[in-house]
C-alpha cells in the first residue's frame, strides 16, 4: 500500500527532530564538562560550543550535492549516523581535542540531515504548498533545540555526563531507523556530482538570509543583557516570546509565501524585522521589548521559507539539494559573523547598537528582496 505524502513528511520531521534533540541535549551540559572533568577555561567552552557550527559552510553544500547524486534518503541516513557517531565520541576519554572533533562531526551530521531533509520534503510537497511545507519543516529544528536542553538537564541530574552522551548517540540512531522506512520518490542524477558545489541561484537569496540572521544573532546574544542594563532581570521572557511567535506564525500564516509570492513576503517580513529590532534597541522596559521581539519573531519566521521558496523555484528538481545546501549555509554565515559583529557594536555603542546593526542589516534584506523581485528572478517555477 502506498504511503501518503503527509505520512512521509511526518517521518522526515521526526528524523530531523530526533537529530536536533541530540544537538540541544548537550548544550547545557557541555560547559560543565569542559570546566569540570576537562579542567579548561571559558575560551575552551566557547571553542567547544562554536565548533559545531564550523562545518556548516562546507557541510551543507556537500550534503546537498550528495542528496542530488545519491538520493535524499541515503543522505539523511548518513547524516543521522554521523550525528550518532558524535554522541559515541563524547564517551571516549580523548580530552578537549577529542571533544572538539566530536562537535565537528555532529555539525556535519546535523547539516546533512537538515539539507537533504529540506530537499526531500520539497519533493513531496505540491508546488502551491511548498512555502508552507518548508516553514513547517523548520519547526523540527526549533522544537528539537527547545526540547533537547530540558532532556539533557534531566539526564545529567539523573546519572551524569555519560547518560547525556548516550542519549546524544541514541536519538539520531533512532532517526536513521525511521528514515529507512520513509519513501523517497526522487530519482538521483548521475550528473549531479559534476555540477558546481556552490549553486549560483542561491547566492543572492542566501545573502539576504545572512543579513536577516544578524538580527537573530543580536537577539540571542544581547537582549537579556540589554534589559538587565535597564534594570529589568526578566529579559529571557522577551526571547521566549520571540521563539513562541516563530512557531505560531509558521502554524497560522505559513502559507503566506505561497499566497502572496515569496519575494513580496520576504520584503514585508524584512521591513517588520527591522522595525522589531528598532523597538528592542529603544526599549527601556520589558513590555516594549516584548512587542519588538514579537514583531521580530513574526518576521523571522516568514523570511526563511520565503527565501527558500525563491531558491526552489529557480532550480530544477535534480539540483534542489545543492541549491538548498548553498542557501542554508548562508544562515550559518550570517549567525557566525553576525554574533561577533553585534558584540563589537555593543562594545563601541552599548547594547542598543547591536540591535540597530541588526535593523540595518534587515533593511539590506529588504533591498535584496526588492531587487530580486524587480528582476523577476522568482517568476519561472522549475520542476
């Protein structure tokens, strides 16, 4: 009996959720492990935590090419097994270098799962529903990163580091078993491996995503400190509002890129993001920051699926993996560069300067979206 596309989408969602839960579970535990059993300092904590993102720029394009050349399902399975291997590497007594190596392997595995999974769900989605499906799929990432840390804390207090590492290996391995049972309608192209590693069609939408991601990096890094400097110790509430708004927008308005067009939606969302970040920069009280965070969450929720849809509409099916791999790599670039740039801005001009930087970058996203729309870049739908 043929399985429905909905069941296949649900399966891919679960596979990605399990992988991201493994990522999230170790986040609250790693700093304790580095400072405790490994007897290292804060710089080492930053290196260990950040190493996970270093493989994104190279890993996502490579994963996309592999998904086009070998198929979506085999590539997702490889990614989940790499993530499971990282969990096993945590268990080995290899010190700080071994822990950094495990984080690099984890980053490659998670990048591979999400990139190939993104192409897989687009293959299954009707053309008129692709924007909504991309947005819903992204919730697997947000959910995993939200649920995972609580699981990690619970396991750590129950039995220490080793149980957390075991979960980090077991969850993605279970995902691999699930992936093996999901139908993959895509027919791999033997020519995919000879194509360019960086998809040209993804560069301008990806650049727009990078600019938009600077605001996210500023929020994640400085909204709590910004409000603390104004005498409010509940800044974490604003970030929670941001995260909840991302989820609600994806659920309630996830079809907006399909209904009004991806570039029009991206332009509007970028304008709203800029306003939201400006409100946070001006905020001296929690209520004003919450309004800005809600606006930021609404906008940021729509930007990724909108710009993803621009990319999907510009490439044939046989190059979707490579195109999405290039595109999603720009998110890593935006956050990786945006966080230190926001730190420099905060050092030079105070915490509000970090949010003004993000607001300015969001206007850059708006400019790119308008330029793409004028050029008619998203007009021909391919595949």
